[in-house]
């Protein structure tokens, strides 16, 4: 899912003309406007768009694959919290895209949802113990930096969250996973809806490593620290680890 403000931020040009294009794509079935968005209690009042049936047809000529794409969108649409969660990930991804472009970095990979789950199934079997909200790679100059993303809506128990971090810690030595994703090391980013929630998760995150002292491998920030009007903040020192209160950038 993407809302109008996110779409307009990605595409330079007159907002009136772009809005007219979106409306036309919706009217002709290439995009959809999920009906449930009116009751999803989304933070933004902007119109939310999803893939329409004709859009799915353009993405794949294989009928089974096409229906699979369309079905997964519909399954997510029916669960209102999932739509808000998806938009939270989209907001981060749009800001990261804009920030990387301004900074001169490149996003060489960004995978999430069904595609990421399928990748993990190849390594960990039919039911992976953990499916991150996203996985992406940034390249800056000669550095290649890999990240897993967790988007927290404030509904997960602290115990469950810490268990997730423990799994990520175990992945450091998972040679099959590292080979599959072509990585040597990685960090785990967690975005939260508020400062209070972010600090709470960060403090609990000390339990994510065996020593219990907190690791710089885990970084946290509230999503209020970046926005479509200031996307570059994503790459600035707004991130903190459970280890200490020192601000970090994800490019370090």
C-alpha cells in the first residue's frame, strides 16, 4: 500500500496532474482504493492505493502468479492493522529512497512480504521462526551495508520482541542464510510509533544478545524523527542502540 502523499513524494511534477493520473488508473482498474481504509484508523487522511486487477495483469502474464499477487493484496486489505503496518513500512521505504538519492547512496535490494518469506523458506523450511518486515542493502562509496527492518505498531509484547532479537542474533552464525542473502554482517533496525515506545523496546533490547549488555547491531528510532518533508533524517544520527545513548547513523 502507498498513500497519495508517499506517491507524490516519489514522483516530481505537478501534484494536480499526478493526482489526476492516479484517479484515472483507479477508474480503469490498474489501481485500487481499499474500501476498508475508511475504518482503519490510519494516522493520515490521504487516499490509500493498492494494486488493481489490471495492474496485476501487467506485472505477470502467468495467470496463477497474477492471481497470487492480487490475492495477497486482498488478504492484507481485509486485516485493518496490517494495512497500517504496511503503510508504516512504505513510509520508511519512501523516506529512505529519497534520502539515499540526496546522499549519493544506492538501495541495491529491498524485499519484503511474500518474497522475503519465500527466501527464508528456502533456508529455514516451510515455517520460518521469524520473517522480518523487510530486508534491504545500502551501498555508499565502497561500503555495502545490510539491514533487516522491524516496524512496530505498539501491539507486540516485550517478551515476543526480545525473542525476535535473539533469533536475529543467532542468524549471525547462520552460514546458509548469509550465503542465500549474500551478506557477511547486518544490522536490525526497529521503527516505533513514538519516543516512549522506541525507548521501551530499546531498553528491552538489551536481552537480545547473550551478554545482556546491549548490542550496536540493534538500532531503534521513532518514526516521528523522519518525514516526507525531511526524509534525509533517516540517514542522520537519529538511531540509538540498547548499548548506550549515543546517536548513530545507519551508514556507520
